[in-house]
């Protein structure tokens, strides 16, 4: 399994749009942007991400195929990681490999992550990469249409 990260290309956006609009994936992730449902807003959002000096945005490749995205964003001292892997590849170590590669690109520590409390797969990925749960919170989960519990994690 060869997992690599590279800058996001225009040609990745249709694939990422499809992946991020998978209803089952959205239900599990819970915290998705409303922008993901509208292709024009989605493309504009990714244009902003890709041109920002404070965002690390990468495409996740598995054996040369686009299988997701990974990134780091936020102000110094409060930077968060995010990743999205196509549901077909869940449980195969792709997310762990992608996040590990992302952490190698981003030297700043601490880094944070937020995840739906019932998203056990993502909690395992973050733990394997050294993140530790530091607290609980509640937030509005657009994909579920309600406030849900979430875990806050930190990598020191």
C-alpha cells in the first residue's frame, strides 16, 4: 500500500466532491460544511484553501488514485488537522498513513482535532498518530441536523 500526499489539483475536485457527498460518510463524520452540497461553493471553498498561506491542503493518493484529502488549518497555537477518506478504503490503514504523512509536513505543535464522539474509526486513527483526548464538547453536526457530543484531541 503506497499512500502519498500531494498538493490538490483542479482535477481532484470532482473526486473529492463525490467523496464528501457520500451520505453514509457524512453521517459518520457528522461535522461537514454546508458548502459541500453545492458544487460552486465547494470549488470556491477549495480555491480559498489552496491559496491560503495558513492552510496545508493535500490530496491523499493510494497507489496513484485519489482516495481523499488531508489538511491543517487555523491560527498558530490552535491549528487543527482534518482528513477525509473515501468510505471504500475505511479500515485499511489509509487514514492512519495519510495523517501520519500530514504530521510530517506540519512541524507546529500542539495540533488539535475534533471528532464526533461516536466516530470510533477516526478516534482510533488519531490515537494511532499520537493524539490524546483532552476534553469533550458539543457542536452542531450539519450532516445529522442536531447538536452532538464531540471529542477534542491534542498532539503535543
